[in-house]
C-alpha cells in the first residue's frame, strides 16, 4: 500500500521507466566498441608471464622483479589492446593515444563490487564500503588495471580495478577506486 496521501502509480509506468533507462544504456553502449575479448586475451597473457616467468623462479619473487613485470604489463597492454583498436597495428607503441576503457557491469544486475573506503591517516587500502552492489544503469567505471590480493603470489587477475566516475545513487563515491570481478562485466572503449 502506498503511504497515506500518495497515489499509487500503475505497474506499467514502472516497467516503462526501467525499459527506457535500459534503452538509453544500450544506445550509449552502441556508441562504444566492446573490447572484452581483447582484455581477456591481455589478462591471460600477462598472468601467464608472471606465473610462468617470474613466480615459478624463486629468485625472481622480488619487488624489483615485480617492478619489471609492471613495465612489461604496460607494453603488453599497448600491444594486445590499444594497438588493436586502431586500423592497422601501430609499430611505435609509445605513440599510441591513451583511451578511456569503460568497465560495464552485466545486465540486469546488480553485481557485487568492493569499493575502497579511505581512513584518515591510514595508508592501507580497505575495500569495505557499505555499498556492495551496482547496476550498469547507475554507474560509470573506468579501467585502471587488473587486481590480485597478493602481488608476490601466483596471480589470476580476478578483479578489474576501476575508478568510479559516476554513481547516480551514491555521488559521494565518485573518484574512489573499486574492485569488480571480471566475470561480472564487459569492457568498452569510446
């Protein structure tokens, strides 16, 4: 029952409202190019290099080796994702433009998310914000990197690490980082 003094909207109005928001979302996605397959390819190749090339050799389980791996990841990303977005592959990887990669939660949602909640004076990262679910229709998430809990262990790149750039129902979360499991999202480029 609606609260006293408030008229109840017919159910079909709610359905129309949901359908219109999904249509707008689909229209926005059509202006972007889906690159989830490119991202999955990069994910598999990068984790294989760490797991087979670095982690499997105990003397390479160092922070210096991890820094070198981060440099390799940058080149891999430009080669396996960014260069493939242009017509023809660019041979000079340093000249490739930076692009915005949008991570879009699967429809109809909601999907689970872990959002960073900073604590004043504490440099540790806590992924325990009370907002634990999101829908594609209410957020915009930009890809930063893949994420694993332990940088020096065998990696899976289970999560997309993203920056929240829009969150209609929770605008106070804009600018924060979040973790979204890769199987709950697709990736697009504008």
